[in-house]
C-alpha cells in the first residue's frame, strides 16, 4: 500500500499560491512617479486597422497623451520587435531603451518613434526583464510600466510566469497592460496575469477610440487596484 501511495505522489503536481501585494493608490498625472512605456513594434504592428497602421495609431496616441502627464513624472520608452533578425536568438532580444527616464522629454520620445518601423518578433518577457534590471534600477519610489502590445509573447517565455517571480522580490514595480486588437485567448490570459499579479491594470482595446480611452484610464487618476493571487507549479 505504501508503494502505491508513493507512486501516486510522483504524479501529483504541488500548487503554491504566491503572495502578492495590495498596491497603493497611484496615478501618472499628479504624482512624482517614474513611468516607462514598453511599446510593441513587432511585424504585426504594421498591419492596417481603420485605414492606418497600428504603429501610426500608437504614435498619434502618444502625441495626445504625453502632454497630459505631470512634468513631475519621469517618463521613458522601451520598444521591442523594431529590428529584423534572421536568427531567432537575436530576434528575441530585439529590445531597446530608446529614451531613458527623464523629465520633459515628450518631444524626444515622439522623435524617436518617427524613425521606428514594425519588423520583428514579440519578446515581451525579455523586454520586461531588461526594463526591471536596467531601465528602472537604482530609482526610488514606485515605478510603473505601461506595456502596449498587439499580440502575445512568441519567444518561448511567459510574461505571466516572470511577473509571478518578480513580485516575490520586488514590491515597487507595477505593470499596466493595454492589449491592442489582441484576439488570442491564451495571449490575453498571459497579458492579464502580467498586470494582475503586479497590481496593475489590464485593458483590451479593439479600436483606435478604445486605445485612446484605455490610455486615458491609465494616465488619469483612478482608484486602487487589487492585485490578484496566481498559482505556480
């Protein structure tokens, strides 16, 4: 009997609930926060939606939203998928901090966006890792990431799993996610998890109008967001 119980136990996968935190109230309009945009420039962002490429709609969005951010907020931008690489290893590391966090750099962000073209893959997890490890390192206070993507991870990683690991050691980073014209359920689940476990907001936007409203919801003051507990094996 003991042998049977032992064999059964080998096939049982333990499940643990990871503790996550309850974030404080925050906004990007009035607080002296640090805000990093992580923007998708993968190949699919060159597709047309409502007579314009999704990439161009995102640029128009930034032209509209950047002036509404408090001058007391340091802002920056990282992009991914903006280079074309034949080797998958390089394509999955196509991520660049095009504008480091600083005050009053909206014009620089828009200028840098003008030179970018959607080209490559979607290394979301790698980009988040680089943002946390390099872009937001040695900064005090709460740090925010707004991830804007039109698809899910396609570089053999999981942004959800990474976020679960992140909140074990970092309680100072929140990730908001805008899923722009994303239809795949698995991709949406991964993106929502990424936001949920860090106490961020997750919003789906199917049209340009919804995209603008989504960013307004994230930039303008809003109520507390409760972090959710996800399980890992």
